C-alpha cells in the first residue's frame, strides 16, 4: 500500500476535484480514523475542515462560551442549540467543506438537511468501516495524546449508539445526499485510508466533479 507521500498525481487530482466540488460528511464509529483521514487530505490537497471536536476544544481552552466550556469540563452533555450555534457560521461559508463530528443523533441529521437546502454543492457521505475492537483500541490509544478523557465503557457506549442509529441517520440524510462512499479500513493504517479513498474516487467517477 502506498503511503500518502507517494500518491500519484492522478490520485492527488482525484482528491482535489472531490473536495472542491462537494460538501463531505465523514461518518463512522469513534476510533475509525475520520479525523486522521481529514488531516491527511488537508495536508495533501487543502480543504476546509470543520471538526466539531476541534471547535469544542477551543471553547474549553479559550473559555469563549462559559456555559458550554463548563459543561464540557464536567463531562456533561451540552444542548444541540449550543452545538448548532457554533457550527452554523462554518457551514454558511461559501466554499465546500469536510465535516467531522455530526450527525450522531436524529436531530443533528435533520439540522444538516436544513442547512443543505442553502448550499450549492452536493453532499457526499464518506463512511469508514472498521471492526469494533479495532476502533476501541484506537480510541483508547488516542487518550494518551490529550484527547478527551473517556472510560472504556463510555467508548463502547458511543460506538454502540452510532451502530444502532446509523440506518436512521442515513434515511434522514438521504433526501440531500448526492452519494455515499463506504471504505473498509480494517487492517489499514489510518494514514493510508486516503490512498484507498482516492482509488475509489477514480473507479466510481466521482473524481470528475
């Protein structure tokens, strides 16, 4: 498998066309590698990456929203009104985006559908697939590098929740989705997922804009 540094010019062009012509939702269970994929793509071709995790961590670090920051510090669940209020300015910018962090719940998917009605770019869902055990191990490993603290039971609950809700989330999004790309990344290092995506784009024709 090629590393991201060895991507051919054709694959880089495929990725560039893809991110320049679509709003992209990165979906999958926690620990599957969504953030790593987005960061690799950003480094290779540049893109507007909207990470709910990065946005909320900034709220905590800079205490810009005292209510939200305090909830997050205490491990609480904050209302979606706060989440959507943080995301909306990023969503409304008139360039395509790659979004990571929602939807995890039905009301989040419904909110995205409403936002999509004001966008000119097709929305494409990129769904990463990996075994639950691999995702759990990756998530536990990430805790060593400053990710938000979670117990193994909390990680398992988050994974189980997405698995149970994925079908209904996709049903809600179906009215605005221009396509779905599924990537089986079992046995693949997160850094090489971008290579798999570029190959799939070339085969599917989605690299043509």
